[in-house]
């Protein structure tokens, strides 16, 4: 067990800004510790050595010394100015808007964050953003002053009524991070808390294409509903238009004979598909040793039915080439190896990245 | 009391009177300076676009009046250096409050895009022509869900 | 050791007339114009307020031991921390050292019979008491949930609590503060005894002079600002609320224009106390008298120019932020000078670990930590992540509690014999100082880590981050120790008043200063039997003689003394 | 409070027990008054700062709104206050020369001016109340007719009422103080031993005048 998981002493570094920030922070810490020790040692040494009745020599007392005072003035001044210059440079960088950035619109209200993406997807107390992409938040409050605070990114800025404020950052690590209100805003101030979900770019594209996880359009048909579930759970990340190392394509699978790892065969009837979704390890397709995550408990029976209907629809149109479960560019390609987390943690993240029910999964994954 | 060597300075009445009339004159002057462009548009109409100038004139006259009141009526001119220090110090410290203007002047420079002075936020200006740019508008959602935009 | 501690005088059969027993009626206390009696009245007042404020803090700490809170609702919790802040800041920290110790000591230290305006002084106590009653009424009947900073528009348009009443109370308490400030300025300028030049003033008086200047320059600004908020709530005039056309950031500017210098109102007099205590118990002149005196004035002046560092992320402009960051670093310099000069004062002195000295040494330690953590907050970039978190909370408690309150307690112990003519129990005194020091660090050090981890202040629940609980529990346990530490002086100091066998001599510490050398304990009504005339520098102690006295008693060889001509080169 | 004289001269002013001599006492009182006036400067200073900031932000609007104020009435009020300031200075002059009758006359004239100021102010306020220009829930600003942002109009009148209102409050306090001072002087009360009480009241009253000297051009004479 990692002691720092249980008793963390520093917040995660999950943004471009975090490392530079921590560098200043710990530099000041070292300075502070040095000076604290210096003063404590000085006080203790003098107090003990010159305690009343000790034999220490007390001749030639020094009552004032311009030299010492000059040192006492100059050393803190120079150190302070150094820190000032360093931190100011960093701050100016923080306040600069990146040349190209994804804009997120934030409305703070008692006691909730409303966030809106460029394409109109809205979220409450949750923000999904892609990794390694500069984000600019344009923020305003509709009542009192709030403060948008994401500790893992080392960013904070007030959200003021009557005026737009801006804050930019770039997340560098997929995961789930606290998004807090740091300015006292009334009764439920401490519950004005949300989470930022940093997703890989492809996850994000899929998430966007799926219309987000909350405000998805109401599906007109079972197939459309199934498509939504497909996108929301990001099934297409592994089950692409063709067999890949990560998973077989599901196009044309409905009612087809499947060869399993133990050599037997099974017909991909609705029952088998349901079982493979909920408890996939029972019967695996040959060639795929690693099991996909179990969705038992994460999908309702209704959603499973809709998914099967969607898979069925892809099989029915198989004659006309591969169907397009989604159309976002890049969505059908596999996650690139530049994001190793995707391979190692995908099981958990796929179960959770876009969903609130399984936040613990994402937590454990880190 | 008046005969003791520490007697307080007694300001003579003519000095007080002169100060009073000077103050009255300055008051008339400040009214005239403010209203002249409207009373005599032919002669002073040119001042209207230069409102900072007119402001400065009004303030300068006000300061002149204040100096008269403080030094003569309040007797600061004749008093000890200590009282002078406090009288002047109070006004100097009052000016310190105006450090806040730095914020208000430089706020429209933000957000800092490489320190170029692009006015894009700051307090809402009274007129768009003041140099403020229109506020960013929230883009309308695609409306997949059938809800209206912005109806949070 | 016992030889050092035997300070109580032989019981005097004839009870001399002094300011305490000059008159015994209630009216003689309530209508007194004697600065010493007013100081005692203030002492009673601030002690009551201190324990009320601590009670609110106890609730806050108890709530935070569990991620979901313990017994309070959100609303009650918000009212608790607001009550804690309002009471502690406006009714304990700001009046504590100036109105109690300052009132008592300034006339005595400069050799005056009373403050310049004794009736104004009494009026200030009445205004303070009335404002305290108003504020307490507001806090109890309905409470206030905005935090002590009263940021608009939460305080002006969105809070349905007793904000107006409390703000009117604070407005009044500002006047009490101003009256004290005006009084001190006139007194220090005009009432000094013959020979008491500016550079013979005790440093305590210097620091109070700096404080008074801050009070008269800053307090009116916040008074009118808070009053405008009241008008905004009453008439909906719109100066600070965007819905009515105003700017909320302007409120913050004006609020901090006072409230940052207010920090120095709290800590400068505390520093003055430390200068007195350290010199007395080191038996030595202070190191760098002029630098310490001038650093007080420098802190007062620069302290007025740093208010914007509370607003780095409040949407004030970057330029303004950078200017304030630079100035905030400048204010660190005089503070550093003070700390090192106090430390060096023990150099070649004769250090005695009496209760006030332990408080003073604890003060130096805690103030160093509090001051150095200020670097994180003065640096504009590190402040972005830390502002509005428990880091801030820990930082200002290190300065305010570790600084102002420890110095206040140290000062109370130091001048207790002078104020009441009684010695307290030295053992309990030392114990309480150490318990407070330990409990304090236990309480507030974990909060630095909490703040760095991102725990925002004024949060009631944190179930979304259970990993913070450990630090909260540690902090709450520490606060229990701290609470016990604070209760101890209340008991043994009160007990010292009731006992008969602990009469204090006029100068139990062998201290220098007019209040010790020229006045009895407790002093007579007009302070001195005869007008003192000042001829020597303050803190004219003799460390070698002091140490040799102990060594002679213990039968040890005396330490050598240089020939007296060379000794004093001041 | 007991007073005691240090000299045998029965005419010499009494010295309070905390002072050594009359010079110290007089200087201390004047210094105390000035340090109080410094707080008053900061008190009004904060309001002037708020005014400056909003005026700077909403220059055009403030020009529109200021036309609601009557600069002639304001000018008369300025004259009245200047006259009262002059008469207070006169009162101090006579107090120093121990001319009690003239001193009382001068103070009485000041009191008269103060009442005149308040009456004119009441007329001005009355007009605003009539036209719902008081910034409360009934506040109305017909932007279509006069132009300007109604929110900024509320701000302007908020500032107008709070600044002139606070100034009016100071005038009111001044009336009480001057009235009380006249009563004490007329009664030959022992508190009035020299000119200093008159001087202190005079300093306060001049300050009230000082504030108005700035309020008048800032509110009534806004250039476009």
C-alpha cells in the first residue's frame, strides 16, 4: 500500500502548469525550511549559551551593527525579488490565452457549475476534456462570486457576476480530478463540487460524438438508442470496423457461428451476445485471450437489448460494406501508442470515463 | 493669554475676508468654466469634446479652493509643522487610494495575449464605441435534445 | 532556580492606595477616565469575546472531523465560522493588544499621567461594548453566513441573514478603534515626559504609534465600505452589486485596503510586546534599536500598499497583481529585520526563561513560520493554487494566533504584576505557554498540507476527498490541546487575583522602563508619585551583573567584565 | 473631571490633570482634531474614489444623469457654506480676542447658514423623491427619453445620495455641535476656558465645507 495514496502530501500533477508550479512551491519550501531552521537554531543556541548564570563571555556586547542589518535587509530582499520574478513570469504565462484553445463556457451559480462545450453539449458539475489540449474557460457567475479551482491543475480563478473572466490550462494526464468552488458562495458552498474528466483524444471525440453522457438526444428507434449506448460506453474503441488485436469487429456477427477459445463454437444469438456483454469471460472468441470488462451492473437490461439491436442492425447491412457506427474523424482508429494508459487502464476507464456511476473504477485505475 | 509668548496666531479679519471673496470668485469661475460651452457655444463650444480638460479645470479650481480653506481658514499656514504634516499627510494618503485605478485602467488589457493591449473584457462600458468589444456570446447548442439554448 | 523565582514581596500590612482600590463603586469603574481602569474594562471585554470566538472555532473543528460533518447543518456551520472570524478579528485581535495593553502602558511608558483624551478613551470602550452587543445579537439572532470578509454580492443581495445588523455593529466598532488611534497619536506626540525623545521611546510605544497611524488611515475606509453594503441591502443602492450596476471587485479593493493593514494593527503591537519582553529577559539592550523602530514604521507604510495580494485571482488586472506582488515581498524585509534583531538581542545577554520569555520565544518561532509561508502567498503564481484554501487559513493563524495572541498572552503575563499587583504561578505559566505552543502547531500545521492538497476554506463537507480526513482529525485533536492551553491562563491568572500571599513588588522582573522603575504595582491613579524625567536610553540593562548575581549565589566564579568605558557604545 | 491651574493667574485657562501646561493642552487638542480630520478625509476619500472609478467608466452616462441636478441650487448652497466657513473663522478670531458677543454672533450666523444649506438640500432631495430618483425599489430611469443605462443611472443616484447624504449628516452633526458650543459659551461654562473649543468646532466645520467644495463640481458640473 502506498502511504502517499492514503496520506497524500501533494496534489497530483495533471496539467502542463503543475510541474513548473511545484518547482516554485518546493523551492520556496526549501528556503522556508532553511530559514526556519536558521532562526530556530539561532534562538535556541543564543538562549542556551547565554542563559542566566552561564559562564559564557558577555564582554563587548553588540548593540547595533549596520553590517548585520544590511545583510538582514539585502538577503531577504534579493531572495524575495528572485522569487517574485520567477513566479511572476509563471503567472503571466498562466494568464495568457493559448493561441489556439478549446473553449469551455462556465456559468457559476449557487451551488452548481454549468459548463458548456463549443458544440453545445452541456454538463453540470462535470467537465469532460481531452488530454494535451489547451482549454480556455470563459466564466461568469449568475449570482455571487465563485472561484473555479482545479487543484490537480494548480489553477484557480474567480467567477464574477457581471463580467467575463478567463482561465486557460492544458491537462496532461487522463483521469478524474476535483473541480471545486474556492470562494465562499453561500449555504451549500462545500457541495459546489464537480469533477473534470480528462480523456484521451479519441475517447473525447467519441464522447463528443455521443453528445456527452448526460444530455444525449432521445433516440427515435431501438437501433438509435443502441448506438447511443455503444458510443457512451465507447465500445467502438476496441470493436472497430475490422478485427484488431484488441477485439473482433462486431459487424455481421449477429447469429453468426463463433469459434471460441476452447475450440467449441457458439451461435451469436441474442442470449450469447447478452452473456458476452455482461460476463464476457465465460465464452471468449478464439484469438482474444484478454477479456473485455464485464458490464454486469453497469448496463440495464434495456440498454443491453438496445445494444443487441444495434449490433443486429450492423449485421443486416453488412452487404453494403462496413457500417458507420459513428462518424467522428479518428474515432474508428485505435488509440495510438502515445497514450500508454489507454492500453493498461482501458478496462476501467471504458467502464467509467464517461459515466458517473463508476467513479471508483477510475480512482482505482490511478 | 494673548500676551504670553506662546500666543496662538490670530488671523486678521481682512485676510479672512479676502479669502472669502477669493473663494466666491473661484466658485463663480468653476461654474462658468463648466457652463461656458453651453452658454456661449460660439466662443467656447470647442471645449465640449475636450471634457478631460474641463474636468481638470474644475478639479484644479476645487483644489485651489481647498488649499485656501485649509491654509487660511483652518490656519494650517500658521500652525506647527506637526499639524502641517498630518494635514498634508491625510490628503497624500487619500491619493494612495487611487492606486486602485491601476487595476481599472489595465483591466481592459486582459486576457493577456502576449501583452498586447486588446480590450476584450473589463467592466461593461457605457457605449460600444468606448473601445469595448462585444462580449463573447455563448454558442447555441446543436439542439439535439430539443432544449432551448442557454436555458440553464 | 528558586532564587530566580522568589519575586513576591513581603506582604505589606498597609495597603497603599492605587488605581484599583481608589474607589470601589460600580459607577467609579463605569464612569472612569483612568486609562488603567479602561484597560481593565477592555481586558474583561476581549476575554469574553475571545472565549466566545473560540467556542465557535471549536464547533468548526468538531464538524470537520468527519467528511460529512457531525452535527451542524450547512447553514449553521457557515454561521459558526463567520461568528468565529468576526468575533476574533474585530472584537479580539484588533482591540486586544492596543486597547488593553496599549491603554494601560502607553501613558506609563512615556511618563504621562493619562492619555491625552481620557473621556474619548472611555467613549471608545462604550462604543466598543455597544458594537459588540449589536454584533453578538446579530450573530445569535439569525447569524451571518457570509464569512468575515462580507464579499458582495453575497453579503449585499444574496444572504438572508443578519448581515445589516452585524455590519452596523462593525461600523461602530471602527469608530471605537479610531478613537483609540487618535488618542494614542496625540498622546505619543504631545505627552512625553521631559527627556523622553523619540529615540528614547520604548519600542512598544513605537509599534503603537505605527499601529495608530494605520488605524486612523485605514479604518474609515472599511467603515464606509461596510456601511455602503448596509445601504445596498436596505435601499438597493447599487455600488458593489453587478445586478444594480456596481462592481464587486471594488468592494474587495476597499475592504482589503483596510483589512490587510488591519493585520498589522494586530501584529505590530504584538511585536512591540516582544521587544519589551525579550530585552527584559535577556537583560540587554535591544539589538539595532533604530532598525526595529523604523521597521515598525516601514511595515505600517508598506503594509498599506499590498492589499491587492488578496485579489490575485479576483479578476483584478495582471499588472496590478504584479505590482502588489512586488510590494508584498518588500514588506517581508522589515519583518525579517525584526525577527533577527530579536534573536540577536539574546547574544551576550543573560537569558531567563520566565513565562513571558517562553511566550516571546514561541512567538518568534511561530511568526517565522507564519511569515515564511507568506512568501507562497506573496508570490503571485504560487498564490493561484493556494488562495482560498486551508493554506491561507494556516498561514494567517500562524501570524494571528501564533503571533498576536501569543504576544498578547506574553504581555499579559509580563505586565500582570504591574496591572494587578499580584504574581501568578510561574509553573502553570510556563506549562501553559508550552502547551499552547504544541497545541498550536498540532492544530495548524496539518492545515498547510490540506491547503496544498486543495481543500478550500469554509468547506463544511469533503466526502468527495476522504483522504483529507486524517489531517482534519489531527488538526481537531491539536485544537483540543490548544483550547486547554488557552483555558489554563484564565484559571491561574484569576486564581492569582484571589490569593493574598502573592503580592507583587513594584518591579518583580527588575525591568527597565518608567512603568516599572517609577511607579508602584499597581500604579496610583495618576500613574506616578512625581513627574519622571528621562535621562538614559531604554533597555539600559546590565547582563554581566545580572548573571554574576546568580553565579555569586551559586558560589561560582564571576565572569569578567570589561572596563566600563568600553562597555556602552551605543 | 478635575481641572487644576498651574499658575496663580485667575484669568489663565484651566488645564486638565493629564497636561503639564496650557500650551501642551492646546497643541494636543489641535493635533487630536487633525488626526480625526485625517480619518474623515479617508472616510469621504473612499466615496470619492468610488465616484471617480464609476465616473471614469461611465463618463457619457454620468453627463446625462447630472442634468437632473440643479447647479444653480448647488451654487447657492456652495455660497452658503463658504459664508458659514468664513463666519466660523471669524468666530475663532473673536474667541482668540475674547470677544464673546461677536463670537456668538458669528457662530449664530454659521448656524443660520447650516440650516439654510439643509433646507435647500431638502428641496433638492424632495424633487428627486417626487420623480422616483431615489435608488430603491421604486427607482425609475426613463432611458428611452433621456438616454443612458438605467443601471448606471441607479449607480449615479446611489452615489449622489450617499455622498451628499453623508455630507448632509455631517452638516447636521455640525449644527448640533455648534449649537451646544454656543450654549456653553453663553452660559460661561467652565469647559470653555479658551478659544480651543471654538477652534476645534471650526476645524470640523471647515472640513464640511471642504467636502462640499469637491462635491459641487463633481456632481453638478459634469462636462460632457
